[in-house]
């Protein structure tokens, strides 16, 4: 088998941008919401957000989360020293919890749904009932670029008064059920990443979007040291600005993000069809922006997750295990957080394997990975837990047939 890395980051070619880099150099403007950044924001809003709302570039998504949390959180009287909580799933990247702690909030972890792997509404409401107005923020995660129910969070905002900040780190390139970019028109705040490993990869950077122009206007001031007046801080702030050179890469990523997203989606369809006897994340929306392809090692598997990954590595397939350990299993965060019962999170985090899925992968590479996974997990692969995705359709189908192995399965999806 050809060695297949887990991640193969590919940003827009810097070598082809010499003339535009020279123009930036000649302008003498390298940051401070410069003209290239403005062009990127304008094009992004039009192309991915259906011309709705407003957006701004930031230097990275973690900084974006920090200022978004500060801006969106429930306002409290000065001197109120009661604990303030940020409700979020335990199954997410550490950046969300770290950003909350930096902003003075105690992470409050809910469990996740067993099919979509996003925040469990029952667990969320249980914590809301227990902590009430002590919850200043709700920070859902659009898990692995999958779309989540934004109307649910509009409702929670209206019911609780807590601020909503969606962590959609991997979602630039995702399409909702209407075919618009995930988040388009949402009245609260959404933060996206442009890290090199994401579908919309440029190296480092982020985007904040809101359906409300006034929210972005305030966030832009916060991202410029809180200067609400010339050289005078009138609100909390830090330096969140996206440099012009980085904005140029982001502008060029817009040129091929649709092709990249479609190609990754096609590879994911092969994974779904070939691994239909294994438990996978239930997709929402028309197209997730796949960063990798996760599945769960069955409880009945003759080998555990560690052994599965080791055997795949021995066969030349590098893998990940996002998110394991989950946030309540990480010592620094566990000491500073509270949590609901996390039985689903515990189960999924202990069994998850993230398979390679990147721009330059071929269909044959995906088939090789699937052959290896099926051989390793074969005795446990009998009846699908989550159904296959039809190769010609994005609609999930349910099947109870026994799994077709190796060469037979490859013929079916070729």
C-alpha cells in the first residue's frame, strides 16, 4: 500500500502571487483592515453567505472566539462576582474552552447526540434548568463541518437571554439544506477557521460572521484594541486583525473552495458506501466541509481503537482520533469546568478514528483505506448502525444487508 498521510495541507500557491504581493508591498498597507482584507470580506459574504449579513477576517479562529464571546455574552452589573458559565459540548476542540476561560467563563460541558455528534438538546436543557441565568454564553460546535440546527439556538437565545457563539471551525465550504453556506442569515455570531488543515485552508486565519451588521461593527472595534473612538479604548479589545498577505491567500482560496469541497464530498461518499457496516456521523445539510472522515470502532470489534490505529499505521495509513481525549478528560480543563453526564461523549471519544481525506487524495487511496479498515474490523462489521450514502445521492438510505467485503464492495462503488 502507498503511504497515505492523515493530513496533507495545501494552501493557495504563494509562488503565483508575486505581482499581487508586490502591490501590497507598494501600497505600504499590511494590516489594520486594509483593502485586500476588505475585498476578501466582500467576496466571502457574496459567495458563501448569499450576500446576507456581514463578516470580518481575524488572525485566527481562537482569537475570533474570544472577542465573539466577549461581545455576545449576557451583560452583568459591575462587581457581580458570581460564577459565569459558557455552555458547550465536551466533544469539541480545546480552543473553545480555552477561549471561554481566557474571557472569564467557566466551561459547562453538555453531552452530545449519538447520531450527529453535536450538542445534545436534552443535555443542554438539563444544564439550563440547573444553572439558569448563571449561563452567560452558549457555544455550540458544528461538529467536523456538519451543519447543526441554528433555529434551535435562536430559540435558546430568546428563552434564556444567553449569548450564542457558534464554533464552526471546519465549516467554510459546508452547505445548509437550502444550498447556502452554513450560517448564512443567522442573527447570532459564528466563528470559522482558515487553518491550513481545514477545507478552507490558507495557513492561519479565521472569519466571524453575523446576520447583524451592528454585531460585526462592534467586533471590528474590539479586534482593534477596543478603539471605539480614535486611539481611545471604549470597550474590551485585543489585536485580532487579519494581515493583508493572509487576506490575499484567503481571497484566492475562494477561487477553488467549491471545487475542493465537492471533491472532498465525493471522497466521503466512497467512504460512506464502503464502510456502511460501521457507525458514522449522520450528515445534516446538503454538504459538510470534510476535514477528515471519522468512524467508530464497534464495541464488538476484536480489537480496540488503539490497535486499529496501530494496524492501519503498519499498513501505511496515518489516522487521527478527534476528539480524544474529550475536554473533560483533559486535566487543565477538567479542573476548571463543570459537566453534565457525558456517557455518549465518553463512548464516542473512546472509539473514534479519523481517516484521511484531503484535496489530493485519489479514489483508489480511499478504497485502499477502506480495504484495510474492513479487514481489521471484519468480524464486527455485520449490520449497519448508520446507513450508507447512495453514491449518486446525498440522501441517507437504510439497509440491513450484511456487509460486502473488499473487492465486491469496490466494484459496487466504482
